């Protein structure tokens, strides 16, 4: 099982960005998968998750209405669309499969004010 996140970088407050997570070794419809982030000096937190069926999603309160999780089964890729970015969104973002304890390398997002 391998996960590789990408798409981070430097963004301005109010801007948008899309993160991608390419997975291999399994298909996205088998397990719940999600995005997590860790800001400097803070604990890692779950940002958004989607079930294997795709029927249910979860968003942490600070990102509700701004972030959207999605996936492309054919490409075995998960996405996180980030809109209305805020400086407090600055963090290393990871994609992970909690039930397998699998996590990819993160991608750093820095939001400037």
C-alpha cells in the first residue's frame, strides 16, 4: 500500500488549491481514506475523510464549506479541493488509510495573509 500526496505550495489567503493523493496497492473503493494535517507546533488532525463506498464524507468544523473531498476510482486518486484559504490552513497535509495504518508523505501548504 502506497500513498503519495502532492499539490501543496504557497497560496494567498482567499485563494484555492487542489491536493492530490495517488494510491497504489489497493483500490479506493475498499477502504475509507482521508486527509490529515499537522500545523507547526500542533497535533495532527483529521481534515476530511470519505468512506470506501463514497456515500459518506466527514469534514472537521474549521474547513466545512471550504474544502471538498473527492476521488477518481479509475485513476485511483483522491483529491481535496481547498477554497477560501486561511493562514491557519498552513500545515503539512497527508493522505492516509486509518484502518490500515497507512500514510503517505505529506505535502506542505503555506497560506500567506
